[in-house]
C-alpha cells in the first residue's frame, strides 16, 4: 500500500488523509479555530463511520490544520443563535461527533497543539492516546459558561486521572499548560513545539505494524473491561482472546515468528 494513498473530504470542515494503514482525520475549520459547529459535528461523525467500516485502517490519528489550536470546543456563536427547540434537535448531531471518535474500533491517537478546550479536549479524550506539544493548553471550562462537559468529559476525564482530580479540573474550569497536563496524565506523550502531528503519525505507524485483528480485539478488551471487577474483566478479555485465537492473523503471526520474518497480516 502506498504511503499517501488518498484524501477524502467530508463536508467543508473535515478531511481524511491516508498514510498507508494509518488514517489521519484532520479538523479543518481554521477560520474558527476548529470550533465544532453543527455541520462540522455531522462531518466528523460521517468521517468516523467511513473509517470504522474500512478494514484497511489499522490506526486513526486526529489532527488539526490550525497552527494555534487543536479545537476550541463547541461553536458558541452558533449556539447563541439557537432556540431551545433547535438546541434539542442539535444535541444528537453534536453527540455523534464525540461518539464517532470514541467508538472507532481501531486504536486512535490525538495530536494536540495550542488550544484543546471543552469539546476540543473531549475529542482528544475520546482517543486512546494523546500526543501533545509544548504549546498545548487543555481544559474543560464548560461550567464557566453555564453548562457542563457534554462530549464525554465527565466520564472520560476521571478514567484518566481519577474522580477527585477530574472534579477539581471540571469544577474550577481551569486551563492547564502542556507540562502540567503531562504530569497529571491528561496527555500521554509530550513533544517539542510543532512535533505533535509528526510524532502521532510515527506512533500510529509503529502500532499499525501489528496485527489489525489483534489491535481491534485488544482495544475492545481494554474498553469493555474498564471499571469491571477483576473476574468480569477477565471474562471480557477471554472473549476477545477467543475472537483472535483462530484468526488468520494469529496463524500468520505465529508462522512469521517461527520463520523469523515480518508478518504479512491477512487482517481476518
């Protein structure tokens, strides 16, 4: 597969670019610092649906085309113009963007620089791993404007940093710069300014070298087992193991190991 296979645009504000087995989902609304409007939310959901259905995609990396922001969250100018009834109708569309990223079946990585606030940080939290550069500023400031995190933040943040730390960050609505965010575990990899996309794509390529069947099953076990008691979690793991134990990838992986060669994954 060629390194740069294709590009596809989903609406005006989302681009999907392929790097071999790694897909790059680009947030591309630079005039608004990637503020998530209704149209952009629908495009993110549509892009995620296409990626989820593509068995050739082994890793998805979420990036930004804006130099100073990953995503500043919901489009509050648009929200200010909505009636209560319109806001009710808009809610499922907005949720679809976050659940679209969260439910991608392959490993996902967010490449964060600049502002990742509110819904922007929730898009990153919906990924399995977050790579951030030294310019990153993250936070969930929703209570400061009279709402609460609505893209999964109240559930995803405590899973990363614990209930008390998440409560402090959400209740104070404070912003964290990159070094503090990394120290608290809000991001996983901290790199030099301007290196977040490059490092996230490189990490994606390293992950994508492994079995696509194994990667998806491992993610399923990690996600479904989180929060369960140990015995229940081990049952989730066993079910995921059984789904790969008799796969073509398992047969190829064992054969390649014994023959001391690089596996050629069938992906099934």
